[in-house]
């Protein structure tokens, strides 16, 4: 195999326009990028790759999200890699700092830390058809600038100049590019339709960029949003060490709140004995991982389909969750915390603290909309977002009210309108990936991993790969194992390019969108961030994780165009020759045995 394909090197090293070449270029050093690096080394024995990340630390969303109480909301036994199990979790649902430590330990174990380059943004990718390589633009960022959102970086450039954010640019090339860009990357900014931000005298920040320099003690705090992040930090900010004077939370519509499941044998026994059992008894950890995976798969089969059986299952679950909610919160919140859509229609909130925290006299919850901001307050109403104003018998307030505000915390989610944002990917004929998606109705990818017209380009955790019931780590591993099957012949020099066929990609997407119409995401009666304004669902996978795993284990090779190198064609021909000769020899041997009248006994005697 030629040097140009197998190793990191510099092309035209003596020229001023020299270019660094990477056999594999990975965008993103979160869980997906880390897992890919580990598997490249462990499974393929290949270490000529580079992982770039704009942030100043390793860990992706777990590195950047540092709000109080940040924690995983699926059992940690499913939130660890199958190839690197962790037997030392301190709890069933560990905090973000523990997740980061685990990811760093994995990087250390597989010795890929030196393969990761931080404070470096991959802004553009362009496919060169003649050379059959990708060209990427690296943007070196000022330390910490990559931890800012895209809008914040733009604002810093506006205020302090480009050098305050962007240090220099570099062109690199790569044979294979893998996007490990997560979906929860760009936080939503301030709602532009709400006036007054520029005159507000207090602090405003997004929960995913928590500002610990802001002292919340004895301050009136307004939280915009009731998603998973908000449910984790709002119960804490009125207590030590934060000691906010008050916390008013603004909610558009209620989530279905599901109590976190207790660990097997209870929290105390699990915390005391799980690590001991996992360390000393072979197979126990994998058994519990498989068991919990099976439980989550049952959850999928009982909730997400649009069938009479699932309808009854959801109805029973909803009654149970409403009962739990009413036992936990003050009666004044019962109406606004009773969803009017089916459970599972949008992301459920797994939590054991948020509902109970509503009994705190410093806390208040409202569905009156934020209308305006003044220097020291917020104006809510008139009106309400839930229940609908048409419900005339509702006792929930609708009159305009002014509340004191010293700090506003945005917990209004992330910008999911543009996949891979802000990365720009141009494939064959210079076509922008986003433009292709727009032409076809929305973001899509074959098995969530590949697009026609973009050779040697793979997406880990791409469109329509979130199941809604299982761990993202399992889905990530499936896509990595699938992608490695196609990378391996490229890296060994047998294949020049791999590209999914257009017909296969369109057929796959058509089937996915059709099946989504018969799921609770579509028929459950809610509005969610799963859908774009045009009604396109580029988020959910309408089948089970077992189904996705099997599809990744057994690729449909006929769905791909594979261009072999001369070396690869020769090896294929030799393989066919060997198979033919072996088959012919078997036939000749069988014929000779029959003609000679030799049986098994005679053959044994002959061998002896």
C-alpha cells in the first residue's frame, strides 16, 4: 500500500502550500469520536488518524455541560462502551464529572489522547473527485473560544476582532472523514421576539454554558424551559451552596415525568456490592448490561407503536405517572403538569427530584409566556401556553404579571434545525450536504451513517438514529462497527472509495419516514423538537435497537458502490481463483473416490 493512503504525512513538504494528509480524519472528541479512535486501534490495528474538536477538553457534550446536578438519565451500565466496561460507577445514574472521568480513562487505556487535537474547528470539507480525497479546513481557535456557541463566537469577533477567536487556518487532506459531531451542540439563543434583553441589568446565560462566576445567592432567578437539564438544576439552585432567593420556572407544556428506576437490589446494596461482583465474578457485569438492555427493548415494544395494544399500555402508564405526579406536587400544579398528549410522543423526563422540589416555598412554576424584559424584572402574560386558552374552566392565571428578576437562565434546548452545524460538507460536484437534504425533504442518511454523493464520508449518530428508549452509546457503537467494515478495505489499500447508492439511500429514507407515521411520535398529539417546521422527523428511529444492531452487523453490500484499487482487484481475482480451484478440486476428488470405490474406512486406512 502506498504511503499516501496508509500513514500521516506531509505532501509537498518543501513548498509553502504543503498539506498534511491524514488517512482518517475524525470530527468531534465526544463519546462517538473516542469510541471510533479506540476501535480503529483495537479492531483494525490502525493508529494513523486524527480527532479534532473545537472545545478545550475531551468529552463532547459532557465536557461542556457543567450545570448543577448534571447527570446521565439512563443507567450507567448502558452508558459505557461494551469494549470498555466500567465496574466502578459510584451510583446507578452518575453525575457528569464521573462520565468525563470514565471517557478520559478510556482514552488513557487505548492510548489515543495524543491523537486528539483540541481548540481546533473543522469548518469545511470538500471532496476532490480527481484525487479521490477530502480536503478539510482547520480553524485554530483561541483557548476556550471553542467552548462558546457559534453565536457567542460571532459576537466576540464583532466586539474584539477576529483574532480574539480565530488564530489561523490550515488546509489538510484525508482519505476517510468521519463526523462524530453530536446533536446537542449549539444552544438556542435568546428568543428574538422577546424585547428588553439589551436593557436587562442582570445576567443571562444558557444552562449548557453555565456561568459559575454569577453568584445566585439572594437573587431572584427566572428559568426559561422545563427540559431534562432544567429538571436537574432547578431543584438545587435555591439550596446551598447556590442559595437563590427564588426560582420561577417558565413552562410551555408539561413533560411526562417518569421516576428513575431503582438499581437491582436497591441503591444501598447496588452501591456496596455491584463493583465487587463485577470485578470478581466473570460475566456478571455483562449479564446485568444485557438484562437492562432487554428491559429497555420491552419498553419500546409497549409504548412507541401506534397500535391498540400499545395504546392500552400507554394509557395504563399514563394513569400511573399522573398518580405519581399528583402525590408529589402541590395541588395548584396538577392541571398544568397533566399532559394532553400520549406518553412517548416527545422525550420523557426521567427524574426523582424535580417534582418533589415544587414543594419548596422559594419555587414557582407557570405556563404564562415571557413577553418582555425590563431592567430588573420580567413581564409574563397576558395569556398562558398551557392549558389552551380555549379551556374556559381552567383556574390557571392569565393576567399579566411582573416578577422581579436578577438572573435569567435559558434552558430552552438546542438548535437542531441544521444537522452537523456549523460544519459545511461539500461532496461530488461541490454539492453542499445541507442543500441535498433540503431537496429531499430533510436531513437523512442511509442507516443514519452515509449519503450518496459523499464518498468515504461517514456520520456517527446521524439522522434518524435516536430510538427514544435505549442508550445512545449502544447506537453509537453499532454505527462505528458498521462503518469500520467499509473503512478497513480502504485503509488496507484494496478499495479506493465506498459510496452508498442513491437508490438505496432514498429507499431507506422513504421507509423510515413511512414507518414514523405509525408511531407515537407522529400520532401522539404533541409538538416536539423531533420535527422540523415542515413536519420532517430527522431524529427518531421507528424500530427497536435490536433491529438496528442486526442491520449494522449484516451490511447489504449491494446497496453500496465499491471502487477497488488495482491491488484490490488483483486480490479479488486471486480469491475467486482460490475458491474456484478449491471447488474444482473437491469435485474431482469426489468423482475419483466414487470411481475408485473407496469409502471412509478405506480412506482412514490409507491415511494411516
